[in-house]
């Protein structure tokens, strides 16, 4: 007999409990997929509009019923099962911190590493568990052996923390930074790849590529750029903060030598959890960011010498993986993309409203940007929040200006109808004001 949807995710527990000697309040059962007769018969696109299924997913989150949070591109909320696992691990650690953290929970990292590697599609020996994408990417940026005159190709649309890290290497070591200025959105991979290739010279040692441009949601053709870079002996760093556990891919598919992500984004793991991937034959080439007995050795664990960390946050990552797998990456992406297009298609023809993100799934996932003629980004964001209690993110960075909207799997079309109504009202008011000003 098929499992009732009311039992969906109820078999959740602490992610790595089965591998540890933990107390009875940390059950060793994990989240299980919904077992219905047609689970495997529908495509991901069909599941994207199965509202009964997504209503149950929504019920697993503890999000505000009044504030409509459409800034999941910043950080995602955790489902209740992940929150519960985090709390239980935290309480467990407090029974005898130095014993349970260092002798028991610390050993659970190996089980967790295997679970992450399985989701990432790589070897567990290529995965380091850390706190966020910034930490992972800084580890690589500061750990690579480079000298004055070596060139790095990057873009003005990369994340500020990464740009600042490279600027520090420029100031400290004399490396040369070669910036591209991307014109986004783009639905032409060849144009973007050509722009990168034209910037490569015999002195180029590294190319830094943002997989999903956080400002506007643009997907960059990482694999195509990486292939061109490797032909020229150039190493490839990919910033995957916004792609892991949302887009249906395996990290090695990108062709990058180095990749880092924040697990508190689309995996919905505890805040301050992240992952670093380094191709196994490249590990020895990167110095550990923090002290280690063998900072230039071949063991990926050299990047985990963080001292005392939040073991509770780390261990609860496993529960987030189980929850994610119960939905499935393909279904999660299809739903997120469906929701993004749902609101975009309803506002893109409104007078004065401009959309700055592609509707095509190969070029954008959940993140999208819009603007209203005659209004600053901050003005639109402020009205959405103060009048309609809709939380978004104003973007003014380089040549990108607008309001970023990022729905999640816990949202419904009805939630986005609220956004559409708000944008419509603001745009109409601005249009009337513009006409009055001219007259």
C-alpha cells in the first residue's frame, strides 16, 4: 500500500546517527522518498505543478505566514527536520563537550563526507567540509602558488568577497587581474566563451568563473570555458554558491579544478555550513588556509583544520541531504524554475517593467531580476516590503540594476500572485506619476 503523503519526511532523523554512538533521542532512520505508485512515472516538469505534493513540502518549513520571503538567493531556511536535528546534536554536545564533540561527533565527518560526495558525484577524497563558499574559495585563491605577473581572468559580476580576495593577492603578490564586463542576461554561450578566451594569454594561470551570477541569476557555461582554459594549461575555479543542490548536475561535469558552495543555500543545511571540492590530483598544489601538519600534502582533510567548530551544524548537514534527496534534485530545480517563470511571465508585459533574466532553464534557475522605469532599485524594494510585506533584494552592482526575486520550493503560485499584484500596483502608480510629471 502506498505511503500516505502525511507520512512524507516523517521518518527523518539525525543524518549520520547510524554511524555514531549517539543517544536514543537521535533516531537512526532517515528521510525517505514519497512512495506512491506514480512517483517515477511523471517527469520533473510534471511534478513541478503537482500542487498537493508541494503543499506538503511547504508544511515542512517553519517560514513566516505574513512576511513573504523572496530573498532565498541570500540564504535559505531549513526544514523543521533539519532544525530539530541541529538542536538535538547541540544538546548532545553540551552533555560533555570535549568528549562528545572531539571523540564522537568528529568521527561522523567521514560518513557525512561520503553523503556529500554521493550528491556531488565525486570521490569523498575530493570533498572538504567547511563553513561557506567564501571560505572554500578563499582557501583556493590564497593557497595556489602564484607569482608576480601571473594573470587571473575574472569578471566584474563575480561575488564581492571573491573579487576582494583576488585584489588582496594582487596587492600582496603582484598578480595581474584581467576583468571581463559581462552584458547580462545572455542566451548565447558562444559569445560568453569567446569573451573569456579572448582574455587568455600565455601568462594566464587561473580563470575564475561564477557558475550562477548571484545578481541576476545568469548561468555561465562553465564546462565550455573550462575546456578552453585547460587547452591552454589554465586552472579553473568555479564559484558554485548558487548552483549546488538546485541544478541537476555533478561537480565533475563542470570540468573545474576547484569548486566551492554554501550548503545553507539550496541544500537548506544549517547556517554557516559549506563544502569545498578539489580535483584529487590538484590537492597537493593548494596550501591549507589554516595551520596543518602537512599544509602542502595530498589529503583533502588538511582544509578542515578549523579548530573548534559547530559540530551540531555540521552533523545536521546529513539530515538536509536526506530531505533534499526525498524531493530529488531534478524535481527541486523544475519547481524552482516553474515558480520563477510563473511570476516573470505575468509581469514582463506590464508597461514600465523590465525583466533582466532569461526564462530558459539552461540560462537561469530560481533567481531573477526586474526593474521599473523611473524607479531606483531601493525604492522598489522598499515599497514591496513596507506596503506588501514582501522581502526581496535591491541590486546595484556594476551594470546590473534591479530587484532580485528568489522563490523556493516552499512557495506556491498563490504566494507569487501576491508579488505580481504588488509589482503591478507599483508600476501603474509610477506610470501615472510619470504622465503627471510630463503634463
